[in-house]
C-alpha cells in the first residue's frame, strides 16, 4: 500500500475547519493542524470602512450579528445536511493543534519548513503573505465558497443567488496566491439549493461539494499532475451584505 500523501492544515477557527480535518484525515497524513485566532473585529471594521465607507460597514456589522440568529434557526436543517453528506464537525484533538495569533507569523513558516508537507490545505485564514507562501516547496490549496473569479471574497453562493446566477452558485478549489481568491483554479462545481436552504446552510452544501474536489486536488499534487487554470467570467470581490440589503433581496427575490 502506498504511503498516504502528507499535508498540513492551515486554518481559522470554526466548524468548517473541523469538518475539513475530519473529511481528510483518513485518506491523508495530516502532519500539522495550525489554527490562527480570529483577527480583531475592530481592525477588520476599520479596514472595511476605509474601503466601503462607515455606513456600508455598519450595515454589514448589523447583518453579521443577525446572521447568528439565522444560524440558530437553521440548526435542524444544518444537522440534516451534515448527516446526509457525511460531514463531521467533531473537535480536532487539541494535542494535534498548534495555535498561533496569525497564519503569517514566522513560527508558521518555520514549522512548515521543518515538516515539509506535500501540500498545505488552507481553510478560513486571513490573506497569506508572500513570505509565507514561499516558505515551503509545496502548493497552498484553498476551498473558496463561490465560483471564481466572478464571486471572490465572501458568501459567493449567496451572491450568485441574489444575482439570479445559479450557474455560478458553487464552490472552487484553487491555488493560493497573494490576492483575494485570485489563484489558479483546480476544480469547480455547482451546488443545488433546496427550498429549505438559506444563508446559514449554503456553506454546508458548499463544503460537502468541495471535499471531493480537495481530495482530487491533493491526489493530483501527490502524483505530480496538478494543473491550475484561469477561471471564466469577470472578476469581482464581494463582501457581507448589509442587513437592509439582505432583507431587500429576501423580500423581492426570495433569497434567504
């Protein structure tokens, strides 16, 4: 039996990181799980306000708070989808986790150099620095919750539905570069949204669709046949909806 490909998981906190770990651990040797703490919400808001303005940023903040209520209300549906697709968010054994303040900390680069994984799976981190990406001779591969380049940024599936663009409601597995979801595309697939789905459940459907793609991409790396390509469509970065924008789309287009 050939040895399992050796990978590292570089991720943010959250259920999707646990689901990614549990989905990969039987087929791949996970030599490290490096989890960064969430960036300061205040710093994020200040940065966003410089780009979008304070009114838009305030509306996004209100929606982020409201989205927690959406997640609670969708708890039963989320549980059904997790079971249907064989996803597990069981906690990663703490002994396997290295916690850092930032994915770009020099400690992360040192650890990756020491372990020399064949690939680094990225999940929910901040933008990675050029220095980190060059620290190890291995591709960094990310799961993006949207079809790139048309739906870069956050909540790509949701925005595709708001735009009545179901053909681009899906997920992308791609190489990581210094941009925001701008690396070469490895695999993409659409998701099918059902009547009971909403903003809170789209990511579950996307992760379920992404796991087989990530496994395929890691298999390609192990066999030396990775083949990134450019995505189709006009490139655009998306952000959180504002609370009033979300309700406008929900009432006028039925996008939950």
